């Protein structure tokens, strides 16, 4: 999350959330939600076994329910390990439960991901011979970095991915998971990814249509979820997961830093929101708090690019998830893997250096070139060039809209027929 454009988490509409909101009214001084403004809806998925059921009836059978719940909680605490309790969202200690309930976010009910993963193409072959002046063979023992890039079609997509690839080309032992936010596989992108020679998996995972028109929309979430599903399906318990958006700028030292990750690494991200930075506060080598201009109840107020997770650690959490909650993706993901403050490994010289920048590319709408289609043949380069630009989603041709394309010679506009016939 990078900006203050997001609203603090709204009261949710499930029955379970009513309970959260009630608790917030009773227990928290800063709580603003009103129980009367919420409605009850039915979740589209079967509830997690831990989800409390109820409604109006709940109040009538409060006593047996409370007794049952108490018994259940006691049972869980006695029988489950600390990690499992965290994975189930039951909290891991006094500090944990206090902070979570304070912001009404502890009711998030994480479920195992159940995404459809549609692979367009993939390659496990590393065709790079040298990386950073060393032959590939010298890197054989390093854990693999699974670099997850959500991306979406717009005119800047191919240039962004090209620039990012040229960074990743220097990084040994990396598998690039490129998850495109669209229905259909883009063949042009397949060719591009193959050409780089970096091991990759190209998948499509469109944002569900119900979120498309929301403001803000959960950007890059469907794609990251699909990538998480892919990691799960491959039962990977060795390696490092990093979420690397297509428009950020990555320092090569980032990769050697995150490769050391035992559980969860964190480090500052430059160019975030009002402070121009977001990241951990470190004292005596330990993360103790966070500096970020937008807190909004987030326990882990960090940017997506500001952490890395070891797959061995993540594998312990069957309910790993990234809910569709704009602004809260990082926080809820980190909660779903039971993160605790004392597990965080500060990187980048104890979080004093910037290894990743939240650069943003100015976006413009598709270019439009007005040119008669009879000239889009091989008499000139323009047919093939404009065809390629169309495949890349950069520019389109039209015969009727706007002004005729300017074609000039010696500083003077020339009729298309003069140059192209
Ligand atoms: C910030 C964070 O850095 C993102 O990690 C976070 O997902 C995002 O905010 C958010 O919370 O919405 P920001 O630069 O504001 O990022 O967002 P974008 O760069 O536009 O999008 C983040 C990623 O999602 C990019 O890799 C982008 O290609 C992808 N995306 C964006 C989609 O896949 N679909 C979209 O409709 C928009
Ligand atoms: Mn971005």
C-alpha cells in the first residue's frame, strides 16, 4: 500500500463482522463504526470451519454458544501449536489479540486459496550464461527467488516488463512469475518472456468483474493470489517469495538481501506516499515499529515491495491469503501467515538503505494513428510497425477518427499517397 487515498477499513457486511464492530464500540476509544449501519449478507464461499455462525438467532442462544465457543477456544489452545493458532487467526499472545481487536481486523476469516491457475507458457531453463560477471554454475546452491509480478494491459505494460526484465537478467536463481490481469494469454508477452532467457511462468488471472469498477479497486490481487496458488500447487518449501510490481525500481543488492530470508525479511521502500518512504523502525537490530504515513489500523503498515517471505516458513500456514481489500493487501497477507514482530528480519543494513523504489509510470491512453489501411502493407515499415504496436497494446490505427497521421519530409507535411503508394 502506498498512499493515503484509501479509506480506513470499512465495517464489513458479514454477520461475523457485526460482532467485530460491536466489540469495537464496546472496547475501543478510537472506534468509529456503528453497528446499526451494517447489513447481513451471505458469503459466496463456504465458511472456514472457524467462522462463527449466527444472526438474530445467535442472541437467543447466546449462553450455549458462548459456552461452546469458550470450550472450543480452550480446546484449540490446548491442542494446537502456536503457529497453527496463528494460521487460523486465533492470535498468538496478549499483544497480538489486543492490537488486532482494537482495529476490528481480527475477524478476517482466512480460507485456503482456491484460485484457478491458467498458465500461458513457462520455462524452467535458465539460458543465461553469466550473471554479474560470474558463470551460472557458480550460483547453483542459492535458494531460488520466486519473483511475483502482477501486471495488466495498458500502453506502458511491455516497456515496464522490458525494463524489469533487464534488472532481473542480472539476478541468478530466480523464477519470474508474471501474472497478467486479463482473460486471454498475450502471445506477444510469451515471446518476450522466452527471449529474456530467465526461467518464468506466465499466467493469466483477471480481477473478478465485481471489483473492476470499485474505487479503489484491488489492484494486482487476483494475479498475486494466482501466483500464491501456483506456489502451493508446486509444494514449494524451499526458496523465497517476493512481490515485485512491474513499475518499481529494484537495486541489485535487494536480491542478495532477500535471499537470506529465514522467515520474513523487511526493509524500507523509497518514494512511498507523503514521507517518500515506508518501512520498519529498528532498534538494537530488531524491528520495533513502522514509519508509514497511512496507518489506518494496519498492524503491518508496509508496502508490497517492502518484505520477502521464505517458502519454508509460509508452508506452515495453510490459510495463506491475500484478500481483496484495497489498501490492506500487505497487512492481511502478513496476518494470514501469522507474522509476529520478533520474527521479522530487518534487511538493508538494519533498514537504513533503500533497495527498492516505488516508482510510478505516468499512464496515457492508447495511441491512435489515422492511416488508410491500404497503406498498412509491406511497401513501407509502417504496416508491420503499427501491427506490433497493436499487439503490445500501445497504439491502434483508425481510418476515420481524428486527424490524418502526420508524415513529413524536409520539415513539411506530405500526403500519405506521396510517400506510401
Ligand atoms: C501500491 C503498492 O505498491 C502495490 O503493491 C499495491 O498493490 C497497490 O498500491 C494497491 O494497494 O492498490 P501502486 O503503484 O499504487 O502500488 O499500484 P500499481 O503499480 O498501479 O499496481 C500494483 C501492481 O498491480 C502493478 O504491478 C500493476 O501492474 C498491477 N495491477 C494494477 C494489476 O494487475 N491490475 C490493475 O488493474 C492495476
Ligand atoms: Mn506501482
